[in-house]
C-alpha cells in the first residue's frame, strides 16, 4: 500500500487527534459505533472534513482505496450528504434524507447520512429527523455537523453522540497554510491570525489579495465613523463590499454550473436555449439565487466577526494587554481609540455587534441593522 493510500481516508483531517482517535476506533469496532453522531466545533475547525473521512471509513472496506476516494468525492451510492446552499435546511430536504436513511447499503458496509450545517434546521425541520435518529436501521449511521450542541434542539442532542472539536493555534494554522499554498510564513501567520484560526478563511486571505484588501477597508471605514451620516454611508459600503465578496466566491461556480447543465442538455455554447429546457435552467438559477443570498449573509457575518476582533483588541489595550492583538496591523488606530474611549463604551459596541448578528439571523434588513450598529460605534450608546 502506498503512503497516500495509507493516509486514506483520514489524510486531510488535521489538528484533531482526540476526535480522530475516537472515530477511527468507532469505524473499526461496531461495539464503539453509535447510530448517530454530532460533530461540533467553531467555523473552520474541520467538521466537514472529519465527517467525510468518518463516512469513508464506515462505508469502504479497510484498504479499499477506490471506494474511499469515491466517498470523499461525494459520489458513492451509500453516502447521502446534505450541504445546504440556502439560508435554512428545508423540510423537503429533511424528508428526503429520512427516506434515504431507510435504504440498505448497496455496496458498502454502512449507509451514511451526513448533514452539514445542521444548525440551519428550524424546529419543525428538526422534528422530521427525530424518529429516524432514534430508531435508524441497523446499518445506517447519521453524522450531523454544527458549531455547538446549543444550536440544535434538546430532542436532537439526546439522540446523538457528541464529538467536540477544538480550535487550532495560530501557529499551527500558519504552518498548514504554508504547506497547502506555498505562501511565505509571514503572510501565513497574518492570515491565520486575522481569520481567527478559521482554516478555510485563512487560506483565502493568504491567497486572495482582494479579500485582504476588502477586510482592511471595512475595518478602517468603521474606525472612521463619526456620526449618523458616516454611519449610513459606511453601512452601505459594508453591504457593497460583502456583496462583491459573495460574487467573487460564487460567480465562477455559477457560470460553470450553467455551462455544464446546457452541455448535458445538448445545447451548444452560444446558441439560443430551447423552450423545452428553460424550466431546468430556471430551476438552476433559482438555486443559485438562494446560494447567493446565503453567501451574502455569511459575508456580512464575517464582517461582524472581524469587527468583534477589532473592538476586542481595543478592550485588550484598555486593560493593559497589547501583546495578543488579532489586528496588529491596526495597532496605532486601536491604541488611539483605546485612549479616548472608556472600557464600558467598548463593551457597549461589542454587545451591539452581537445583537446585530442576532437581528440578521432573524432576517432584518442588512443595511438598517448595520446602520443601527454603527450609530452605537459613533455615539457609544445603543439607539
């Protein structure tokens, strides 16, 4: 067996030795295998990567490299993976998962159902899964992924075995980025620090100069807010930057999907789309719009995370701790703000950022929510 084959299916799992050991043991010993698992951890901690590796170890026979690669690619018939592109997981999708879970494995040892972003299920959708999680067929295993146990209903949590992942250190993430991308160590460290150890975001910052520039522009714009007028202007600018970022992430993929669909339907490039296939193209465009909505919301949430890190730095300086700043590149600006603000004002701003995140999750208008937050930044008082 080659070294690459020996690494399968766990080769991409990184920095989670405790969780890795538990799942390897469960995959090889039925006595340790629960019928349903919940993998929790902060964004970027590797939940999805670990879930995919576990699924491959469960489905494929030991040493069956071809089957493992098929599972990792998401194409094995005994794997059903839900990676929602929308804001929430729909009841329709949940019912399809439950129906699929009762099929016997066709080729592998187990049938595995993976639900990424399980925290995106509303209560009535979660209820669809309850019975399937409580009494699954003998050879079906569910794997749910979410940031924390608190993001799921107690009735779901009581039916799963929870595996908690930890955040890696900045230095460890930086070494991983160097190994994966070949960027220099200084840029890798900066990206890992600014991404707050989120591996995927750190890789993007390290390899995308425009993403780094948009982040820097956003933070500097918020630091420059002085009143209602600049608050409104800056809120609009943040939404625009987040929109640009979302488009950068999705535009190329959207076009590739459209071309692939037309090619599959026999439509030559540059020719008119026949009426008979317009419905399928319209369905794809609707799905892409839902994905764009989620991408924009995720982008604004990342902005809020970046702002939290900056005002956390302000608070650290106010309490005499300047040795562990996330945004070191803004050290002068952060120090100046810390000297003229009282710690209570910084805490008020941090509370308002958290409230804004909650409001956006409740479908508040992004521009209005950000305007309200930035008025607090300018005044030190909650509107």
